[in-house]
C-alpha cells in the first residue's frame, strides 16, 4: 500500500469511529422498539443534520473500503495491478452512488 | 521448513489481523445491500416497511447479529491499530485483541437480546 492510500485509510477510519458509535447506538435504540419505516423516516426526513451525518459516513466508507479491498486483492489474488485498481475504484463508486442514493431516500423531505 | 514459515499463524495477533481483514470484507459485501435496502424509501414508505417486515424472520435477525459482531470487532480492531501506530507503544497487544473480541461478543449478544 502506498503512503497516500495508507493515510486516507487511517483518516477515514478515525473519522468513522465516532460515526460508527452513534450508528450503533441508533441501531440498538431503533431495534429495541421494533424497526418500522415510519419511525426511521420520521427521524430522518427533512433533517439536514442526519443528511450530513450519513453523507459523511457514506463518503468515508466509499474511500475506506476500496483501499482495504485493493490491499486484499493485491495480497490474496493473482490480479494484475491495473485490474486490481479498477476493481477498487469501481467498488468505491458503487458505494458512493448507492450510499448517497440511500441518504437521499431517507433524508429528503 | 513449512512449519517454521507458518509458525506466526499461531499468534493471536496474526489471528486478530485475519479477523480484521475478513470482517472488513464481510462488511464491504454487506454495505451495497444495506444501501439498496434504505434506497427502497425512494419508492415510498410502504416499500421499506415491506422489507422490514420480511426481515423480522429469525434467520435475518441472526444474520444481523453476526453483522453487529463483525462491525464491532472491525471497529475495535481498527482502533487498536490506530492507537498502535499513533501513540506510545502499549504492552499487552494480545490482551487488547482478546478484549476486542470479548466486547464484540457482548455487544452482539446485547443486540440479539434486544431484537428477540
């Protein structure tokens, strides 16, 4: 892994630690009452705070996960460097697009 | 010769690195599905509600419990690495890795208890 990827992976990891803890707390809170779409959307729809929170989460995950995937592909598969990098970038774009779509789905009024 | 080359695999810290990698891969595989599920709300609340009711099945709850375990062990394993790389060396890395696994198991059981 080169230094740039290493730094980005660690930075996004550090950013996601507090986000993950909040997310875990919400998972426990929401599932205890029994998950319902009405409850989820009542909490998130029209909320700029939740949109920013989950938007940042998605952006960080879309950087963090592909870097890890790239390392695993490099060490565990015979893929050539170009194919490995393309796969990692494609996965990052997939996460970003699907993630932002999900944020829009639950946060837009 | 081979035994000597594989000797490091008996180390709990090698196992911790493997668990961190495998949990990361599992979470990466889960994320697109998670996003697609939430994206159902674009089509309306009823679509998301329909999926949530489908996910009330025990097998789905058990799968979610495994995911919570993987999420917590990946966070704690990552935190251990961040601390290891950025702060003064802490002795007892093996104990910290074991603690991460234990806390993950407790949180996962807590989740299991809260959903059943």
